[in-house]
C-alpha cells in the first residue's frame, strides 16, 4: 500500500512505492475492485501530487509574505501561522521526490542517504505542524479565557521561543527514522533488522504527532467555544440592561464588552477553523497510516513463517 497524502494531512511510515506497470497481468491475482482501486490510486498519485504541491506552496508563500510585510508581523499569532506555513511547504517539497520516482523521472528518492533524509524531514515537519497548531490554540485559549493576561503572555518574543523549542524537539525526537528507513528494491521502506523497533516508534510517533495534539486541541477548542458563548451572552445581557427606559430619553455609555475589538473575535474564529481543519483532515490519514502499517507487518510476518 502507498499513501502520499500529507500527514497534516498524513503519510505512512516509510511507505512510498513506485506504481507497477499498468499491464493487466500484474493484477491477475487481484479482484476487479482491487484492479480499479489500484488504477485510481496511481492516477491520483501522478496528477494530484504535483497539483497539491504547486497550489499548497504558492498559498503558503503568499501567507508568509502577508504576515511579514504588514502589521500582522507584530502579532504572536502570525509567528505561529508563518512557521506552520513554512513547515507545510517543506513537507510538500519532499513529496515531490517519491512522485518523481513514481513517474520514472529520477530514482534519487530510492538511493541510500536521500531515502533517509526525505523520510526524516517528512516526520519532522508533521510533528511541527501538529504542535504549532497546539501552540496557537493554547495562545488563543489564554486570550479568550484570560484577556487581562493576554498582552503579558502572548508576545512575539515568547512565540518565537516556543517555535524554536518545538523545532528542536521535532529534530531530536525523529532521529531514529534515519536508522529505520532504508532503500529496498526500488522502494524507501523499513530496514527489516529494525522492524520491531520501527513498529514501536510508529506507535510513539502517532501518539506524539496526532493522538496527544488531537486531544489537547479538542479540549481547548471546546473550552474556547464555551468561553466565547458566555462572553457573548454576557455582552447581550449588558446591552439590554443599558438601553434607555421609556422615560429616560437619553443615551447611555456603551459597555466595556461592547467596546471589545472585533479583530480578536475574528482571530479566534479563524484559529478555531484552522485547528478544526487539522483534526478533520488528519483523522482519516492517520487511520489509514496505522492500517497500512499493520497490513505491512502482517505480510512480513507471514512471509517469515511461510519460508
């Protein structure tokens, strides 16, 4: 099985493979459904991957330019979103190497050294994307639930420090990938000598890059939405109580909640959407990743026992 979809979208552990020839004899032992599914997957791989990389890269670079060429660069949230865009761009670039091998343009991805490096950076960038989403979700949680502390906690300097810590942690935690990956039979796969260790690492990586971030994001998003709902309910209540009575005939001053900048509400909505999209898009990809890895493990063990 092969899955080239982003893990930020998702990717299988060391599981990039070159599509087989389209000759029907290749699928003589497969059902008609398997044959059709393989053809569809191969077509998507050939045409969808370059389109995804091109549009995604352009969108990310435009986002980074906007964040750093305007007043948005003075906001801590822009630091996280810029780092997220750069991380996703690096991941998209490494997707091109297995695609170039799949369309027979170059076999660089399946050579010693390059195989390990590309897989390593795919894991690093996926971890970065997950925890950057967590970081700005935490920041938005502080801004919504503890607004008086927002200016002291949500600073650009603190955001850059957190981003640097996340990058260093991702680089260190994924070092084992450099040993587990190996080019085998025109494929960048798992070194069979480290199969058990790679399986354990896969479970740990799934927890670190998806399960734990997913739990944190869901809890904080629910908390944020409850906080926003309570704030809006309080604001509407104060607006009603401050309206002039039938005989008053004069205006009353607007409440502090009415004067609360709408920009913060827009930022909150935007980040809620970003983190929610992360959860929705990653769920099927990581599920397929675990299923594909289990399928490969079963196939390898069957091969060993039937020798």
